[in-house]
C-alpha cells in the first residue's frame, strides 16, 4: 500500500498541464446608466509553461467566449392569414444566452475540433439548447436559426474569427464589444488554449453587468413594485399629454 501511494505521489506532477492560462480584463464590472451606449472589454493574458514547447506540436490557438445570462425564449412563426400576419407555430428554446460573443485566433473549426466544441459548448449553436419541440412543428431547428439571426442583427450574438492576437505562442489579446441593449447579470468569460483543435487548458472568470442610478431604481421598482410602477407610468403619460396640449394651445393663441 505504501509503495502504491509513493508511486502516485511521484506521478502526480506528470499529470499537471504543461500549459495554463494567466488572464485579465480591462474591467470586470459594467455599469448601465441612462446614457449607456455600450462598452468594450479588453481581454488579455499569457501562457504559463512548465517545460519548453516541443518542435513537433501544432501552433497554439486561443478561443474566447463571453456569455450573458441564459433564459428561456419562445420563438413564434408568423404567417399571413386572410391578409393579416398572425402568430402560428411556436418553439420554446430552453436556454439561450442573452448575449454571446466568440473570438478566435483563426477559423473556428481549425482551432477547435467538433468533439471539443461538443464537450465545452463553445460555438453559438452549442450554447443554445432547444429540446421538446411540439410534434406539429417539423422544422424546429429553423426557429433556433431565426433567433440567432435576430440577435446577430442586434449585435447580441457575435462571431469574430481571427481577432485574437497571439504573440510568440505566449501572449494574447482581443477586445469584445458589449452593445447598449445588455441584460443585467453575470457574464461568464471563458478562455481556451488549443493545439491541433484539442483544448489543453481553460480559464473562466465573470464580468458583472448592473444597472445603476435612475436605471437601477426603475428596474427595481418594475420588478418589486409593479403596481406603483404602473401607476407612475400612467401619471407620467397624463402629465406629458397635458403639457403637450398646453404648449399647443399656447402656440395657437
């Protein structure tokens, strides 16, 4: 038994990863104010090595993802019925990130194999989970594709191939743009080191996105005091209508 423990202790360092990520960001907290128009996060880092790089290995590649909070989404299909566009079929997407960005040092499926993508759920199609579509819907995958197209047009889903700069297989950096229409919550950032499409190490951290000031007060009021928020909205609408009417009467007199 002692010999077995001794052998395991001697072999333990050999199981250590030869390369690991040391990473940082320009900011790990984003505040959404009334005039927030987006933000840009600089992600950078280095590779810590425990031994020299063998000559015969594949070049080092880097894949970075930033994912917002995942929530269920119902995707509807509109069809023209009697000259009117109405909702017909619907598919419930179980998990869809409110924001998702992927940045790579090269073409995606050259730097990460399909097996590794399946294991770590890195690509956008893997990050979205849609199961249990109604039996009446034969093309459920089209609903997920439609959701992706809509959010891509709003910059909520992004794929930036070849934008991660890697220097001497040691230093790397890139930037990810966060649009103005962000959801509040924790944004998970993952960094993968790959060689020949295989992940050799991964690192994970979090960007905190939170509404502040008036935006925060209105958000909390709407979530926790819905009745008061509704009455306040009606009062503001009445006041705005009265003010517009008063200005119009003044200009006509």
